[in-house]
């Protein structure tokens, strides 16, 4: 079995837990604006827990969260600062950790129906140019449709850095894993393989749907004999419907202990996932359990 790489956990909920300023619609961008030192500390919490890749806190640096006026005046600057804070956290810990630049949903999470390719391309390009000098790799997050992937991939095609693409899944288990748009994981994986992407990941969905997504992705990767990694970072949310309004309320959490999450992670690794971390609500304690298990397996 391939060795495991550990990703960090959910920054937004960790910032909220730490007492950082946190409200809708700004979400994790509020700490970036008002308390950047807490953002650095949150990154360090995940690094000390064992994360080998941390993701820049640029998820909310989009008009959907900042508002159009603040995005136009400060969006690029905040995304740049997010990447620099992540690098600062790595430097302060003196550990071998990569910083992933984040390309988030441009029009709100889990809503492929809201995606606009023309405006989305402009937003993705702005966030890419702001972060690229300060990141080691790229991770496009919570992709909800293949159309959204196509636009993101066109932006990331200009970098020689390693690029990973994380799709958000429908939260209802089925015999064929589906992304939020209703398109299949098999189709999404095929597009990543054909585009030259380095990895197909699944994020910000409930743990119960991840195993089937891994099976479907691995089957396509094997059929195409592609050199593409599989990664997983699930959330700790209750299931999310297709009419979700991200800025209306703070999503309900459930109780998922570090050992519960580790049990899921062990299954994902057995099925073929080689990078595992956590999304919303998965904190340093969950990453620590995963890190301890990795140490027991690989030394």
C-alpha cells in the first residue's frame, strides 16, 4: 500500500473554536481581516498535529463572502496574505510542510446551478495570481460540476506546480458516486486524468459517501493507466441538500470523534486514498489521531 500523506483540517471551524472573529457572510475571511495572527496559529495547530500539507486560508476571498465592493478592493490582497501567513506558519514550526494555494467555489459552496463560467474565470485567475508566488502546490476545492472544473483547470494550466482537484459529493450514498451537479465521479475523474491533473480528491461531503467515490475513481484511473493520486478530506456536517444557502446560517455539526474519523480514514486508505485530511469541523485532534496511526504503520 502506498504511503499516506496527511492534509490539514477545516480552517473555518478551527478559527471559530479558537475564538477568532467569525460570522456570516465573511466566514474564515473575517479572521484574515481582523486577526491574522490567529490564522497563523491555526495553521500551526494543524502542523503540530501532523499535517504535511496545509491549505491557505483563501476560501472566503471571493465576492460571495466578501461582497463585491470589498472583493474588488481587497480580494487579491487578502488571498496573497492568506498564502503568506501559511508560509509564515511553516517557517515558525521549521517542519517539512507544503503550502497549497486554494481555489474555492466562486459563487458559494455546493451550488453548481449558480456557476458562471465567465465571471468564475476572472475570480479564479485573480486568486491564482495573488497566491502563486507563495505556494508550493495548488488545490482547487469543493468543485461541484465538471463545467466548474474545466474553467479552474484552464487557469491552473499556466503553472508547472502540482495541481490537485477536489470535488464535493452528493451526501446520499449510492452505487455510483455523484458530484453535486449529479455528474458521476467516474466522469469527473476521467476529465482530471485527461487534463494532466496530479490528483482527484473528494472534500466537504459526509464521510459515508467517500468510499464509493474512491472505488469509482480508482477504477477509472486503473482503466486509463493514469498516474493520478486519490485524496479525501470529509466534513463533520450533517448532510447538505441541493438548495443549500451557505450565507444564511452556520451549518449544523454532528459528533464525529477523532477515533470515528480515523476508522473512516483507515478504510479510505485501504481502498486507495494516499492523501487524507479533513474539511469543515475536522480539527487538529482528528488530524493528530490520523498522524499517530500513520506513525504506527510506517514509522
